[in-house]
């Protein structure tokens, strides 16, 4: 099981490496769409990357409610705690 910090760091690494987002732009409060410029296709790609890393099935319906980096961390944490 990963800690919140580990989940956040993994997410930040994905955003930097896969989506070419500047590390300075990433924070828990950052909005995925308005602050980090992700679009709906990017969001799907992000879900796939997170699923590969966590080995957890991430429901697209849950991810539709996600807006901030912290929301993503919370959802991944819930998935990993549910085991």
C-alpha cells in the first residue's frame, strides 16, 4: 500500500513525464483541466497509466468527478485501501 505522499509523487511523475507538465505547476490544489491544461483524452490516458501502476480497476464514472490533483490522490488512496 502506498502512502498519500507516494501516490502524489507517482502522479506528479506521470504528469511530468507523460504530459510534459512543469513540476512547479503541480500541487494538490492544481486543477487538472484549467491549471494543468489536460483535456478529456489526457484524462483517459491518465486513468490508464494509474491503472497500470496501481493494478486497480479505476471506474471512468469515478474519474469524471475528479478535478484536482488532490482528488486523484484521494481516489487512488481509496482504491488501494479498499483491498
